[in-house]
C-alpha cells in the first residue's frame, strides 16, 4: 500500500489548501519534502497521523492545548463565517483505492476559535460507482494499511533514531508484529483453545459410553439367579403352607370343642385379613394414580394460571377476536363483494372497513390456539382440585388398616389361647404353626427383593438394543471428535514450525542485512569488525564489535548510531515483507557532510521496496546529496515559510 | 474485503513440507486471525470459525 496524495487544509502552519502528490513510482520511490526546522516538516507527518489515527505523533509540548487550525485562517473569520481544518489521505496499491478525511469546522466565538466535533470519513474508490462510503474506515486502515499500534514504526524522527536501541524488547515485539508473528501466535492460541474444547466434548461422549455400557452377561446371570431363588422360595412357602394346613386340619379334628371353635374362628379371621390386605392395596394404587395425575398440573400451576389470565385479558381487550379466518376476508376483497351483497368497487368505505378488519385479524393459528388453550387450561386447572378425592381414599386406607390391626390382634389372641391350651400336643402344634407363619412372612419379604432384582435385570436386557444404539452413536461422535482433535494438533505442530522458522529467518536476515548496510554506509569501516542481532527471548540485543572484537555500541558517536539505526530500519523493511510508506524526518541530521554523501549513495537501494518520504533540512539536502538521491526521487517539494505571517505552504522544489 | 497478510507468512506456509489441504487450512486460519485481531471478546467466534474452516477442508 502506498500514499498517493495528502491534502492539507489550514492545518497548523499550513494555511489554505496544500495538495502533495507523493511518488508512487516503483523505480523512483522517494518523495522529498525539504524544509527548515520549525517550518512544518514534523507537522506534515503529524497531519498524516492525525488524519489516519486521530493523533499527532510528533506533537511539540509547546503545542499542547493549542487548536489544530491554522490560527491566521481562524482569526481572519468574520461574524457567522466558518472555515475548517482538514487532512485527506489517499492510499492504494497500484492506483488510489481508499480516501480518508478528518475535519473540524471552526467559527470564531468572540475572540476564540470554536471547533465543532471532529468528523472522520473513509471512502472506497470504485471504478463503476465512483466511491462507496466505508462503514468502518478505522478497520480498513488497521487491516490494510499500517495498524494503529505499529504506526510509530513507520513515522520517524531521524534525530531520535538512535533511541531505538535503548529498549530493544520493544523492537523485537514490533518486528514480530510487522512480520505478523503475533498473528501466527494467535492462530496457535485459537487452535489450542479448539483442541481443549474438543477434548471436553470427547470426555462427555466417552463418559456417556462408559456409564451406559450394560454388561449383558452379568445381567443374564443376575436374572437367572433371581428367578431360580424365587422358584426355591415359592416351593418353600408352599411347603410351609401345606404344613400349616396339616396343623389346621389336626386342630380342626381335635376332640376339644374349644380347639375346634378357635380353629374355625381363625380360618374366618384369616379370610377377613386376606380381603382387607387386598382392599388396602387397591386403595393405595388408586391414591398413587390421583397423585400421578395431579403432579404435572401442580408444578405448572402458576404458568397455566398466567396463560389463562393472558387469554382472558386478550379476549376482553379484543386482541383475541372471534376466530375469523383471514382467508374468508381476503376472498371477499378479491371477489369485490361483501357478505351483505354490497359491491366493494362501488363502496370504497366498505372496502376500507373490510381491509381494516383484515389487518386487525390475529393470525388464524393464534386465534384458534387461544380458544383451544382456554378449554385445555381450564381442564388442566381442574386437576389441581384433587384434595377431596385424595382425602377420601386416604380415609379408606386408614379404615382398612384399623380393621386389619383388629383382625391381626384377634388372630394373635386365637393363637395365644391355643398356645396356652392345657394339652402338650396342641401347644406344640400351635407353636410350630406360629413359627411356620413367621417363616412364610420372611420368605415373602425375600421373594419381593429377589423379584425386584429379576425385574431390573430383565428391563436392562429389554432395553439393550436401544442402549447399544446410543453407545454406537456416542462412539461415532467420539471417533469423529478424536479425528478432528488429532488433525488440529497436527495443525498446531505445523504452525509452530512455521512460526519458529519465520522467527529464525527474520532474525538471520535482519542481522545479515543490517551488517551489510552498515558496513557500506559507515565511513570508518576499519573501526568496526561485526554487527550482531542476538535473540535473547524477550528482546533483540544489537551488538557492534570494534576492530579488536570488543563491544562498542556504547562508544559510537550519534552519527554512527544513526547510520546503524538507518541500516537496521532499511533491513527491517526489506525483511519484514511489509509494504507501506516510511516517513523519516531529518534523516541525515546527525551525520556529518562526507558520510552523509555515502548514506545518500546507498540508502535508496536499501529502501527500494518501500515508499520513502524524507523530510530533510536544507543543510542535509545539499546539492551533492540531492544529486546522489536523484535517480530514486520521484517527487520533490519545498516547504516555504512566510516569516511575517508565520504560515507555511508546500510548493514544487524548483 | 481481504485482510493484509504479510507475504513472508504466505511464502513460509507454502514452502513447508505439508500437504496442500493443510496448507490451505493454515492460510485460512491466518486470514481469520488477522481479520479478527487479538480482542479477547472475539475468541469464541475465532474458535468457531476456525473449527468450521478445518471441518470444511480436512480429509474425510
């Protein structure tokens, strides 16, 4: 990307309109703006950064609080007149593609210029439509031109270039940004997040599979054992029931009338007991059904009530009208005849009324839903009134249980009487009978437990196909996630290799080119033996060795350090692959006359891939330097300053 | 509107000893990363787009 034009209007020293066309010629990539100190060189760079980023990189402390507008232009204003400060920058690759303008309109308020809020617009220049307004010009500058946080790397004050080497951790960070190594780090970080996310998803499917996996063999054994035990228990119960029957027969045939009578009474009580137990079970089942039916309504009671109220309110307000089908109303309008027979073409008011009716019809499905909803909700809410039925059934259970308790007590009393009977054999038979009954009770409990086990195992086996299908689907998901994760991991490895390789390449090339440029441009070549750029992890350390191979960066003169900085900068732009303009204010300021010519000889070659805007003073831009740079200069301007009016303007060099 | 990608990054990806599919995916991931930037708020979107870009191209 190059800058094609900069248009400055009433910006600081620059009064009126100044259009500066920069050289975009690949062979003649340098633009010269020569001016003396204080005449507006730095403010030319400030104008560009103000336009593109809204700030001035080289703002003098003296200017803090001073208005951006050229003061003469502002104070010349008369009542109700306005003027503006604006800077427009046009950028593009082969031809102008984007145009950006920042502007503030000023009025003179009393004796003070008053600025309206700053405006910033960007346009994309298109061949067919002329231009399109950009919705986010900042985004275009950041992504297609110089990112905001790197702008300091493309706008230099040459006299401060050797400050460069004071904080080399910043240099490394910026070199990595320019070479987009930070983007590669970002890709690695995003891929790592994706890898972790996939891992979490895989864990879910892996866990599901493990939990859901039924052990068929184990369940079959469980079922077999439970059924077998159940059969054995039933046989034992049967045996014990037979033994009881035998005892009852013995007692019933006993010569004692009392024993006979007690045995008959017991048979009657036992029959009552069986009937009561059956009644209790039936009542409990009915209680369960009442609860099961009411629970969903109880839980959604508030929601149902709310819906009911909404429908009622809607109906009252007329929002939910009677269910008129819009299709019928449409048909009337299409046929042009009302239901009453009126011709709608002859009666526009009637047509209008029908059209209004159509627009007020709530979509048909909502209207019909509200009517159905009203009926269904009322039915559901009725189910909340289950307490009466529930209370009745609970009372029934209690009554049956009380009766059962009484029958059990009577049975116990019969048993006690028989046990206390004054005949050894009767006593013994009754005691044996009691024991048999206890055993049967215990066996029934065990039969229940075993029955449950058998039922559970049977259910698991019945659901086996469904579970197996779920597992199969889980496994497929797991495998596809695993495949994707492995692929992501291979991408991370490849990206890390690319990143490491670029980091090494950049450092090596940077070192080689800095060394080569430095030794060509420096005038006392014999005083230096080598230049190194050492990667110390968080920073680059620049090392310059003396003729005796001793570290000498600290002993170099300001001019020598500026040559090193220029060599490093030129190397950086050559290596980074970043193709955007570079602005250097007073590029040769600290370099004395003879070496300056040397720099002018070589620098254009080193920065030949970059659009270079140099802002030298007249003492830097001597006829010899100008002559040496001539082959690469595509545009040449002078900043002319009017000392009386204290305004500057840009004009052609000659 | 495509984002600026340093030619150094492009040429390095192309010079790696990796298959063409992987190369295309990496180029697309770099494009996604450069266009969204480093704001943590867009992390989730980047991960989602990255996943879609990989699934779209990766070998079955």
